[in-house]
């Protein structure tokens, strides 16, 4: 049995955190492959090493003196090394980094050093072998991740190894230069490594005990989600609930490897298990609630529009022409409403409306701003009678006017539109009815 374990930045922000991580890894000999992030924040006012590296490199690129900020970064690593009493010096590594900064090796190279150096420390601390991710994770010419080449090289390399540390977040371009994934990308590296060694579990260790039923900034101490499917997670993360990089699910999902989100500061907690499918019932009818504010509803009315072939396509073209992405599109017989992001739409409002006029010649259009969308997600909803009814009566009791309802055909989620001002109250009302009172 092989487990791949990825640790996030806050789990590796200091020597104390490293020691917790060491205990976790040593507690299970199956935890053979380790993916570290760069050191994160030690407290809310602290700066992540990745951000320090970006800032430091910006100076180098502007031909300004970057020695002091680079020494500050070195201090962060030295305090970990000294705190763990390791016999290790990063002196030579920092000489190379200085030279490469002067030679303008790129912002991706700079940022990747956060994980690279933390990987060296981690390998030394655990007595595991260190694999530079540049040798095993590859990108294509245009920047897309090269899954095929990576899998071939990485699986071969890991095959012969008992244990190894592979730093997260980066790999190499065909010309050998360094490229990173987008921010938070160490999650993706962990998933790729899990697939390459055919792991039975991908453990993703962070600073929360897994996914929560609702946002803790809105609901005090929300219940944790014990088990969630990839599809449910995708719906929730799209609506803003983030525990994992969005692209991290794809490699393991294809390989049928579950992900377990765990808390480094509470290793006894089971965390959340993310699986392809499960017959285990969720604790509540719903699995989770998430939402986002800041939408505009564009309503388009035209008599007998349902008989006009291509009406919807042309209406959507008006948005496409101006690069506006569409969030939701509930429709009636002679009306359709298009939900778009307010921020994206505001500057282009009049251009879109005039394109609409030209393309579909509507009888009537209306714009409504400051709306929020809430997704109530749950695999259990389709087999339960009255779920929608309960949501609506909870919202009615809380005096909330529902502006839009959209149930996906998979019955995995119900999307509700409310005004921005009602957003928090609506989430509380839905949480209460399903979780607190378990109605
Ligand atoms: N260190 C990188 C970041 O801050 C990648 C990661 O932590 O996953 O985004």
C-alpha cells in the first residue's frame, strides 16, 4: 500500500510545523512519497515565502538590489533548519539562486525555489531521497501540462524507490526552463505523483479538518463533510468553497484514487474523503452549501422566441462577442435570463445590450445587479422528497425573496439567486433547516 502525502504551506511554515509533519509521516510507513509546499504564513500578518520570492524577483528584473529581501527568505529557511537541528546548509543553493536572478531566469523559476528548497530540507529531515520536480514533471511548449511524458518518466523513477520527496508547484518546459502551475499548484503535483505510483490514497494535509458544510465566515463552527464525491466537490469549489486546487482532482480521479483532506494540527481527525462515487449516505440531506456575490441578471423577452430557431445561440453570441462568460441561464417560454459576473459585465454593459438588439431584436430587456448565487449541493437530494420545498420555506421564513431557481438536470445541486444583501441570511437559513434542525 502506498500513500502520497502533500503538505500545504502553513503545515511547513516553521520548525514546529515541520516536526508535526515528521510525526505524521513516521506514524504510517505507507506514507512513502511526500510533496511539500513552500513555507506559508506563521501567523495572519506573516508573508508566504512564495510571495516573498515573487517580490524579490521583481526587484531583480528591474535591475534593483535584491540582496536584502533574498537574505530574509534565506533566514526563513535557516530558522527551520536550525529549529530542526539539521546538518544542512543552503549557502550554495542561494549562490545559484542569486546568479539565476541576475540572469533573469524568470518569475516562475523564482517562485519555484520556495518548494525546491523546502523539499531539500524535508528530504534531509526525513532521510528520504530528493527528486527535483524539474526532472519528472513536464510541460508542453505552449505551457499545458504534459501528462503523458510526466507519467512515463515519473512512474519509472518512483518504481525503484522506497521513499522520496518531490517538491510541489513546478516542473520544466521542453527547453529545460522552469514553469509553475497556477497558485496553490502543489495540490496538482501531489495528485500527479499519486497517479504515477498508483497510490491507494492521496492525503492532502492542510490547516483545516477537511471540507465544511458551509463557509465558517458565515456559519459558526460548521459541521465537517466526512465523504464527498468529486462532482459534488467541483460544484462547491466552483461556488467558492476552496480546500483544494481545482485541477488537482483530475489525475487521481482518472486513476480511481481517493483524496483525503487532513489537518496537520489535528492529525486524529478523519478529515474529508473525496471519492468518485459512494453508496454511503451523507450525514444530512445536503452535502454542502456555497455561494458567490456579485452577479447581474440580464432578462431578455420576446414573444414566441421558443419558435425562433437559433434564438438562444444568437442571444449568447452577444455576450461571447464581448468576452463575457455566462454563469447560469434559466429560461421560460418567451423569456430567458442570463446571469453574468457583475465585475466583468459592468464595463461592457452597453456594448452587450446593443449586440443583443442587433442579434435577437428583443421586445424587452431588463438588467438587475447585485445578485448572489447560492448552490445547495448533495448527492442525496434526488432520492429525497421535498428538498426544494424545504429550501424555499426556510428562505420564506427568513423573509428572503428568491430571484431565481435553477436545478441542474443531474439533481446534484439547486442554485438559488437572491439579492447580495440577503446572501448570508439565506445561507444561515438553509444550513439551519438541513443541519441544525435536520428537518
Ligand atoms: N507555494 C505556492 C503558492 O503559494 C504553491 C502551493 O502552495 O501550492 O501558491
